[in-house]
């Protein structure tokens, strides 16, 4: 507790100091705006307006280092509100993946955290210092909720080396489990590598996972309610059997550690959308140069308590490539209108990555209008690749992909005291951005404007860490960074 308070106190003191708003214009400087047109609609990036961080060694209430929180974020329902001083307050629900695992997976229980924020949007073109930039988004940790499974206790993050048999009544019971990823025959607990997060109005929530790759629904107390198993083409199969390990590639299905990174919902139609990080093995996913044709799936969740969510649509999405022709994997997705999505695709360079210089980190637009719906087709069998060796089947029309927001625009980074490339320091942009959350600005002059929040997965990297009661030194301090953009989205 002493260590927790020692880390928390500087944040509390900083919050007092930062209470005075940064001097700002009333709206973004027009020179910062960049627009694209998709499906006849104009989408505008009005610029970076907020930056904040939580220190890499911050300890959360369970005694573990707070990290990985950018794996998924969602805005808590009813929390976002404008204030009389021009700021905005709210709460982000953030979800780490599977703990500090640089030296191998660990027994890290799935969880989510509440992070309160005060957003004081900065609209000027003048450059802020790194310290002043942190006044634009003040973030404060509140609490943690741990995930459990109704009949098998706490969840874990250990590699899924085993398979738990499906419940015998699975075909008839919408809440019964399919075959489930577990650590081993001797450890029957559900193992999770958590990524996507969707909050429901009734307090339940959906998460997506890399091991299955599955989608899970939890109740408000974080007890597992239900599991969605994707088609045979996506579940990992080796020598004819399910093989959930993330340490190596299966023969077919999702590639190792490239499962369901992306999750979003269209509430108007009760449709849950989930997308693989990159192509399945049979579609070229065993090589980055062939892995760009990933799959986006839609499930009907209108009555999840009485009907098993049915697969209603499935599309091929062509991910961007870097300058070497390697696929830039998708890390998050957000539904923004009929057939339109924001997709975050990136390389893994930056602070905490292998190289300091990032080439591509983008929040882009995907349009499925005109794309071929392959749900229920032969391509849902692992025996029929839709893009063998990365070449898309001629009978299939993919979605369209349009670049939109760059997270590494040098002008934008400089405005907030950040940079891309050497030197490796606290002001270097983080490597692994993996989340999107949208909040309406509420500006009557710009009714289609939203604040777009994103956060980085810092991989729990700190020189002063605690994991499962043991101290660790990862050799680098990689803070939990947050960015906020102001965007115009006419389709929402």
C-alpha cells in the first residue's frame, strides 16, 4: 500500500497544479485539418488536442504494475460531460492483455480498470512543452475489476497449451461453452489474451481474445456468461485438432498471437463486429508479406440470453503494407456508420519497440459497401482459402481501405512535446497503439465532431515493476500514453 500511495501522490499533486486550464482557442485551428472522402461523406481530422500518461511504474489496487491498458478502451456509459470551464470529464474502462510476459506468459488474471480523465483540448498551432502537454489530458486511476469463470474460478493469461471439451449440451444451449482454451490438462482454468472491449447498456460486456480466437460475454460482476466460437476457417487447427497456443502457428486458422484484436458494435442493429489482426494461416498469415487479407465478422446479438449469436456477415479487409511490403496488423476497430469503420493499423516501432522510428501508425477508414459477404460460404472451412499465399480469390471483392489519421505526424507530435525516432526517451511516441473510443464534442456549430481517444499497450515495461508479487526490471520505462484527436464523422 505504501508503494501504491507513493506513486499516486505525485499524480494527485499534479492534478492540483494542472487545474488551471491551458490557454486555448475556442475551436481547432483550421490549418491543422486534413480530410478524406469515403462513401460520399467527408471525414475530417482536425488535429491532436490532448495527451496524457500514467507512469510506467504505477501500481494498481491488486498490487500489480498497471500496464498494457491500451489493449482495449471504452467510454463508460453516461460518464462523458462538458464542464463550465471548457473542459470535459469522463471515465475510460481500459483492459490490459495478459500481463508482463516478456519472459513467457504468466498467471495473470483478466481484468479491467476505471480511469477518470479531464480533457482540456488544445487547439493552437504553437508547440507545448512535454510537461505542459500533459495538462491537456489528466488521467487518474480509480479501481480494478477481475474476471472469473462461473464454474472454473479465476481466469489466467498462461499460454493455451490445452483444450477443455465442449459442454455436452452445446448445440442446444446458447450459454453452454464450446471447446475452451486452457493452460494444460492439469489446469482447467480459462486462459485469456484479452484485446477488444464493448460495454452493454445492461452492465454486461463483450471482450475479444487472441487464443480462441473467441468472443466472450461477461456479466456486470465480470463472471463469464457466454462464448462465441468463430467458423472452422478461423479457429486454430493442427493435425486435425484444435490448438490454441499463441506461441506458434497452427496448420490453419488464426496465426499465433494474431487473433481477435478488434471488436466493436452497431447498437442500432444489435450487431457485434470482430476482426482478426491479420490473415489466417491458409490465407497467407504465416508470412507478413502475404498476411494483409484479414477477416471482419458480424454476429447478431439481439437476444444473446435465448439465442446463440449467429454469424450474419463476413468480409475480407485489405490491411496496409509498410515500405518493405509487410502487413501492418490491425489493432482496433470502431463502427461509425452503415458499412463504415475506423481501423487502427500500425507497425511496432517507437518507445518500447525494437526500433525508435515508426513508419506507420494510422486510424483509417474501411468501407464494406460493395464487398463480398462470404459468411456461410466454402471459405468458412479451413480447407478453402480465400487468399492462398496472400492472393485474393477472384470471386471475392474486398472492402476498401482509406488512410485517415496519422498518429506519428511530426507537426502534431511536436505540438505536444513528442517525437518519432531517436532519441529513446519519455517523449518518444509509444510503439503499440491498440484502442479507439469516441465521445461527442457537443458543439452546436459542429454537430458531427467527436473526440477520438486512443491509448498504447506499453507491455508493462518498467524498471520498477511488480508482477504477481515479484519485482521485475524490464530495462526500460515505457509510460502508458494516451492521445486525443478531434474528428468530424458525419455518419455517426
